[in-house]
């Protein structure tokens, strides 16, 4: 509990008792350089290798366990484009929403009757297409080999899941959306405003959770492939992360990373300020913040920097696991699942539930 704060952790000093710092955690059998972006939430082994197929990510796993208790079973957001870290059980990426204004409209702006009717018609058309696909696939399955039938069975399951999702989405169409006093955000089109775009996306999280629009939100903070608008930074973010131990590059990289850690601190602060009947919004919401690489310069996926705040966990300490023989990060995922009332003793590469 008396750990010495680092340069970055000092930025979170006001919330020191609200988060836990974990070291010595990682996913087993990772590699493939940037391919670990795909597996940060899934823990699938050997990303980037031939024949790799991703597995379900922790946010979708939790959403499927909870069911349609909210308008959106889960929400995937991104600071830049549709890429996400959210994957289905078939290993298919679910695109993220990178427009805060569009997400805000989906969450809180009620369409007029004509717009709602059009949306219902789209859902009905989607079901009719799926019905036709199912009939065609059944016909095809009678003419295929055993191996192909196994693949078709996987396809059947995906189609059935899509049908269920459509039905559940339609059930929410006639339910009024929550009313909030906050005006819709204006999108920031300039990709170089990294910090501004991240703040806008993270600013949606307390609204989503407090209105119970969804109980599971993932946010993908990405390289924007431009020189970010951070004072003293003159190089592109990704290039600086591969600094080759160049002191000048490290100084600039720190400026970017300090800004992003501060965004996490702001999110914690916002969720502490929002009060509910049983305490603050943070008290009832676990917020994980981390990276898929422990050392981006070396593409090293071990010893990941992981912070967990809120959720009713006991916080205020540094929990250090073995730096040479890491504990599976999925053990922490299991603890988060159980804390959210989801009965699961395992997830992906977990070896148990993380306790501290």
C-alpha cells in the first residue's frame, strides 16, 4: 500500500485509493508484434501466426451471459475508426463506433414515428434474409462432407444468434430512450487532436452506465497515424513508441502517454462525482485500463501495465506478480466477471480467479 508513485501514477494521485496497480500479468503465448491488439480482450493464443482465429473477447462473453437486460448488450467505442478489440465467439471483429455524436444519438435521441417504423422494417428485412439463408444452407448441408457440415453448423449457430439479436433489438424499439440534460457532443474531425477525441469518447462512458443503456463498454485508444496535438511533440505516435532508447523520442512519447493517463484519471473523477442510491457510479463500476504490450519498443507482450478502479474492489495497492513467470491476465477477467454477478470460473487462458 505504501508503493512509490511513478511519473505516470503521480497523475492519478487524487484517486490513489480508488485503483489497484497490477504488474506481472499477461496473456500466455502471445507474439506477432501488433497482432496482440486483437487479443488484449480475448487472450487467444498465437496471434499473427498462420491459421490464427480469434476467440470471443471478455466484453462479448459478459454480454452474452447477461443477455438483453439493457438496450445495448455491450458497446464498443474507438478513438479512431471502426477497428475494435471486441470479437464474437466465431472470431469476427465487431466494429467500434468512433463518432461520439452518432453514439449519443443512438443512446438518447428518440426518432420520430416514421424513423422508428423504418428501423423496424429494416429489422424485419434482416430476419427475412436470415430465413432465406438458413433454408439455403440446410439444402447445401445435405450435399456436403462431414468436415464441411461441421463448418456449416458453426454458420447455423451464427445465423441463429443473429436472429435472436434482431428479435431482442426490436423489443427495445418501442421503449423510450433515457432523457438527459447534456447536449449532444460535437465530433472532432481532426485526427491529430488525439487527446480531445479520447476525452469525447471516454465522456460517453459515465452517461452510458448511469442511464443503464449498457453495462459493458470497451474503448480502443489507437494510434491516429498523425503527429498528435500535444505540446512539445513533433513526431507520429507509433514512431515514438519504437524509440530505440533515443532520449529525445522518449521525452516526446512520455508527453503523449501522460496525456492519455490523465484522460483515465478524468474518467475516474467523473464517475466518482456521479452519485447513485448506493454510492458513486465508480463504486458499482469496474474500470480496467491497460495496454496489449508491456514494452512497445521491443513488441514485448509480457508484464502489461494494468490499472483497475472502482467496482467495489479493495484498492489502493500495488499487486506485484512474478515478472519472469507472469500470471494470466484472464485471471483478473474472471474476478471482474464474478464481481459483476456473472457465474464463470474460467475465461480463455485463465488458471483461476485473481484475488488480492
